[in-house]
C-alpha cells in the first residue's frame, strides 16, 4: 500500500507531461478510481487508509490536506511529506511497485479525459460505493463516513475492461 499523496503525485506528473491541469476535486476522484481498480484487479488496496463519503463524492483526507491551498484552481506543486524528526518537507520517492504502476498505466488515461462533473457523477451513480455508504449512514453510525474497501471492491463503478 502507498501513501495516497504518493499516488497523487504520480497522477499529477503524468497529467503534467500531457499538459493537463488537475484540481484537488479531480485528484481525489482519480486516486479513488485507481484505488478501486487496484482492489478489483489485485484484491489489495492501492492506498493506505480509507476514503470518506463527502457531499461531492469520495475524498481522501490526506489529499484534501495536501492540496486544499489550491482551492478550485489547478494543482501546481506535488504533495510533500513531513519528516517528523527534522521537521523538513521532503518529496515522496517514485513508485516502484509493479502492481501499482500497472494499475496507473492501465486505468489513468480514461479518468484524465473526464471532466470534473463527469468524475463526480460517476462516483454518485446509484449503487456505487459512495451512494451505498451514504444510504447506510441514514440507518447506522459511520464515524468519519468511511467507505470501506470491501464496499469499494464489491460495488466499484469504474471503467470496465473491454
């Protein structure tokens, strides 16, 4: 499993290579979809910790914190990590995990081609992990509105292989 910010940085680097701009809302949705594909294809999570069901769809709080300063504007800098001993911000290392690289290379481009609205709509589809989490929260307690990986794996709404 990887830090969500490390996966986000890989997505951003690939988007920037294509001269694409990505907002924090988009990066949350794209990393969520990559996480879902990874769960479905390899039966293991791509990122550490869970996504939460927010009004505009799945959100990873580490990504929200890393990119919140950009607001609705395109992200222009990668996420950094804090060294707890030196208190210095440092870059994440490149991803070397072959399964993670395969997930990104296989599934990223269709999501980069989608508008922000289309990404949100896809996460809000009836029966999706987000909508199921929201439905269950009406009748049971879900602290933090976490979207469990088993619900993502079982109800994943991402692109299908053709």
